[in-house]
C-alpha cells in the first residue's frame, strides 16, 4: 500500500509565502515524476509544477518565478515553495507521484491540502 500525505497548507495574506510538503510511504520500489496540482472552487484540477527523479522541473505559466518545486529522493518527499501568493492561488493542492511497486507503476494522489490566500 502506498500513501501520499500532504502538509503545510493554511491561510496566508496576499504577498505571503507557504511551503507544502508531501511524503510518500509504503511498499515503494522507486518514484518517477512527482508533482503538485490544484483545484479551485468551480474549476478543473490543473498542474502547478512537476519534477522528475533527475530533478528536471516544469511549471504552469501562472506560477513561474514565484513557486519552486523540489524533492528529497532519500525521504520520498516533494516540496512546493510558494512565494508572492495571490488570491487566485486559493485552492486545494494535491500531491501526485508516479510510483513503482515491484513491477507496476501508476499514479498515486494525496488527499489534498487547502491553501487560502486572503486579499
């Protein structure tokens, strides 16, 4: 069984910062790409940022220059540093990872953590 558990969400004022963490645990053989998605009320879930096992990153245009994704492979953990937050960043943030358990790889998702940015 594999679990992804997010932490670090909360309420912040516009212009502030938050750091999200997501730790994967269980019978993990290896982890490929990890990422963060978000879903605002009434909107579709969208990719925020992703990072490969080798450290290559990809960001949504709306967060480039403000958000930084990183990972600690030894801890099976991915982070999202969010700076200069705006009210448009209010959403539930979900962690995802493409994880191999023995011979099978598939995407796993966390339960989500709420981020609320007040104006």
